[in-house]
């Protein structure tokens, strides 16, 4: 468990989401954003802002389903109530670095350092017309790099695609699905074969064995032995069977 002082810092809530809150003014505004973001996601795939905006414009019903699954789970309900954030200004990096080598938190922060990832780089959702759903989407994005570390995937196009397959299988988010379908066109023929016939099926099997990641309070496991955490994480939940 995190110390009481750390827990207070984690509970940043949704103040920054509320400050940026500017939902779509009309369905025409939403449709225009979908068209623009989809085009830019294809022509400029290295810019994560486009995928994020596409997710905001297309994910209303999927986010409602993700929230329903969180409400159906005791840990998911706690996350929705407390609204923790995985940000460098909420979870002290030096504290994570001070944890023993065998812990999940130390593994996570070491992975972030090796790959030069930063927890605050994801754009804040502004357009989702329900502030709690905006938090669900933000939580999903903040978990992305945590999943990178758990799966030991780099920031290469190939590894990002594998993680998008995993995320799409778990959430059904259209933005992840679009990346999963379009992304393979950026790969070599050999890598596409490897993705479709080896690593892709393997990552989907991992998804089937995993807990629904939105119902994992990752911050409360940072001090846990990493191997024990993996046993907990890669365990099918009865609440996942719909």
C-alpha cells in the first residue's frame, strides 16, 4: 500500500479536466472533429493529439460501457470515487526510485527512464460531454505507459501496435481499433506476418488472461513484489465474463 502522504498526493481528482472542459457544441462539431482527426491520424501518426481527439469524438458509448464495468467492480468503484491520477506531480518519481528493485513501482519507473517516457505527455481530454467519462478516458491514457512497462513493450511502431491490439480487445475504443487496423500498413511485410500470426495472437491471449486494466488500482501495488503483482494482473476476473 502507498503511504498516507503519497495517497493524498495521488488524489489529484479532475480539477485540470474541469479547467479545460469544453464539450462539443453540436453534432456537426463532433463530425468535423472525427473527420479531421481521422485524416490527421493517418497522415501524421506520430502525433498522439490526433488519436486523442478522435477518441474524444468517437468514444462516448464505449466510455459509458467502461464506466459500467468499473462500477460493477469494487476496485473500479473506488477508482471512480477517488479519481487517482498517474502523473509525475502526483506520484513522486524519487519515491518510486527509492523502492526495492523487486517491486512493481521500481520496475515501472525504471522502464519509464530507460525509454524516456514521461507520465504527463498525454493531452487532457476537453470535448467529452460528461466530466466523469472524461476522467475515465484520461485514466485510460495515463495507464497506457504502465501497460507498456508490464508488457515490456518499447515505443516502436510495432510495439505500439501490439499494445493497441491489447487495449482495443480490453476496451473496444474506436481510436485503438483504428490504430490497430491502419498501423500494420506502416510495417514491413515480414513484421506484418509476425504481427498477424505470432505476436498479435499472443497479446490477445494476454488480454484474455488479464484483469480489466481499468479496474486495477496500480498506485496501490507499487510497493508489491513485481512477480506477485504479475500473478494478480494476469488473472481472469469473473466480472470480465459478459
